[in-house]
């Protein structure tokens, strides 16, 4: 695997990035799986953390700066700034469940007419993927589990990725597998991200959540909303542990019950769409139960609950409360 590097060195490749105006900076590298930084085998991020003090904020396309870095450290891996290069990068790590999460995101996007994989793509040294996009206005955040799904992070403002042809601790080489133009950031993904705090000049507007609808604000309703939400969360948490035989029923029941709560106005901030996404996320680890099958089960559960708020079994203390009223039990 060192053949590639015999032809073009990391220094050559670093300069090639710089000459294309792409801001990069040097990272530590590994020898036989061991990071060459002071922490050696105890390093928490072998071959992936900056050699320079400023790290990503000092990323540069100045050819002099770049050639002096790689003259000093010819084996340095290449750190490529995300936000500073106008990039928004989705980082998929199959070792943490990223493949199943990506499958869900791809289905989510394809229903909205977007092919997530139709963009410049790098296979990482450990077998993961980096999907590169042009960043949207305001950029995207750099965060782990950005979509609430395992094994998928985003790299945007202030973030970076390890770029080809860097070498992973395991010996694998980062490699461009789709050398096509950058697609724009798929806006349908923004919807799945946790809203960001809206303070500070750099903050971008939080993705629009659908309006929750008129919610009766009396105490009984608020208590019931808390009850419904905690029940909903408990059911989501239980789903990953359901055994193979009971999965279809469990998912259908969870969707149906969530639908009843939604129809009763007890899940403010939620819609059928957000519930569908939550249920998909909760069941990503189910093998032999594909995305399409899950989607059909969820839809059937939600459809079954539509208009049936009165079927919701309320706790004893709420007897007499009627959906959509302002607290009939008082
Ligand atoms: Zn290290």
C-alpha cells in the first residue's frame, strides 16, 4: 500500500491541495499503528490530530507555509479544513453503526429527491466515508452524532477531516472514490439536525420545526404532555432491545401509540415526520428488518392512530380529560 506514496509523496499531495487554493495543515502520523506524538500508544486520536499549535485555525493554502511544514514533517498526514474551505462534510464510521445510519439518511433524502452519495466522496483509511458538500449559508456545525444517529458526525465550522492520501493508524490510505464536483449541502439533512443555539453572530437560524399546533396551556394538559413524552421516550428506548420475533408488532405498536398521543395534542413539537425519524433511528440496529419494511410498519401504525385520540388510555389522575379541550378534569 506504500506503492502509491512512492510515486507521489504526502508532501507533493499537500502542495497540490495548496496550489488549488485548499487550506490544509499537518497532522501527526502513525508508524506500525502507533501515533508519533508524545502520547504514543496512549494517543486518543492516532494520526489525526494537529502537529501545529493552531491546528485547523492555522490551515493555509500558502505554498511556502505548506512546503515548509512537509519539509519538517514529510510523513505528516493532511488535515483539510471543512468550514474554512466552504465545505460541509458528513463523516460515516461503520465501526460505530454508521452504515445503518447512512442507509436511513439515504432513504430519507431519496424520498425528497436527493441522492446523498452523488458528490465528491473519500473512503477513509479505516473503511468509512467522507461525503463532501458545498456548505450552506452560515455553514453547518461540527458535531458528533449530528443527526442523532450512531456513527455519523458532521464537520463544518471550525472542523476538519483527514484528507487523501493520508495513512490511517491501521495502515489504510484515505482515497477519493468519487472524483466528481461538490454537490450542494442537502437541506433535507438540516431538518434532522438538533437546532443550534441562536446566540452570537455566527449562529445560523435553527431549522424550522413544524408548528406544534394550538396547545391548551392549562396545567392538566401540560402534565399530560410530560406523561406522554416520557412514555414516548421510554418506548423508543425499549425498541433496540426487542428480539427478532416481536419486532414488527413492537414497532407497529410504538408508532400507533405515538400517533394517538400526537393526535391528542400531547406531543408538542412533534409531527408524523419527526416520529417516523425517531422510530427509524431507534431501530437502526435491527438486522434483517430493512428500512423499507420499517417505514411501512411505522406508516401503518401512524395511519391506524389518525383521528383516534379518544382511544388513548389516560392515567387515572387524568380521567375525564378530553383531547383538544383545556382540561376537562378540573
Ligand atoms: Zn497522537
